[in-house]
C-alpha cells in the first residue's frame, strides 16, 4: 500500500514557484478569451484584472517565464497563450482516466473543456458490474478489474478519482501502483501517496462552507451597520422626550 505525504509542495524544474504555477491557468483562461475576440495585445493591468490578481504579481509571475512585455504596448496575446500552454504541458495530449462514474464522474466525463485544453478521457472506470459497457459521454464504462491494463495500454499518468470516500484510498493505491503520478481527487477524503505523486483535491463541501462563513460575516456586518444607523435616531427620540412642549428642557423641581 502506498504511504507517504498527502501533498508534495515543490518548485518546478525551472524554478517556478507553486503559487505562480497555480495562477498560470487563470492567466491562460483570460488570454484565451481575449484571443477568441481577436485582441492582439493586452496590458498587465487589463490582464491582471481579468485574471483576478494584481498587476505587480502578474508581472512577477511572467518574469519566471521570461516574458516581460513591451512598454507602451503590453503583452502579445497569442504568444502568451502558447508560452503558458507550453509551460503547463498543454501542447501535448494527456490521456486521463476517471474512476467512479456516479453523478459527479458522469458530469466530469461530459465536460467539454478537457479536449480543448490538452486532455483526452482515455477511459471511464467503475466498480459496479452493472455499469460495464454502458456508454457515458460516448465512452463505454469499464470495470475496475481492468484498471491496471487500461493505464498501461493508454500510457495514462493522470487519474481522476470521483468515488465515495471509503473507496478512494484503495483506488488511489492501485492507480499509483499502475504508474499514475498525478491524481485529481474529488472524493471527500485525504489521500496518502508516496513521494513523486502529486495530488490536487477538489472538495465542493469545503468551498461551500467557506462561502457560508463569508455570508455569515457579511450578515453580521450588515446587522452592526443597521444598529449603528438606528442609534442616532433613538438618541434623538430620547432627547425630544426630555424636552418640554416648546422644546425647552424643563426646570428641575426642588426636592
């Protein structure tokens, strides 16, 4: 059984920090949208705003790629698309297997963005014998008994786990043993993998909980603001009650 760290933070061979690597897909998405609109060049400020980062961070990130833009002109959109795609390894075909073809796995299989971004769904795999042979997104589902041969035959190095939590670690171990070195995990559990294997976890419930935290905080801030706005009005009402009919403060009667 595979053991080791759950995640392997590292820099790439060219010395690009992981934080920069994580932002490259954001830049690529924004640049692709510009390219589709036939925009030839873009300034660092415009691209940073489209990607949701600040321009200084963007310029620093691009310096790792050796791209500095042209003063007064900006960055060449098509060249940056190519440069980032090459750095991310998207200029080649990456066969991917998806294990666990329930609702989430089927949705992933039907996602149309894989092919345009350099990924090819080589196989869909599920443990349910009743699923074997059924087409999902035009691909027949195969049983988990064939997992190792599928990975070997297709040269797969990237696996997607969309199984229930209880089955995820066993599936992970089999993927790793068969030669998979990168795993995208949608199962609600932490996977243990050996050194040399990268795991990216996508947990929708955690993301929703984070959003719930922010919603609760915003609701609290709004309530505080409402109380602050109501306080002066209450003070004015109290002052009016303390005054006489003509607005004068009544004289204090002697005891």
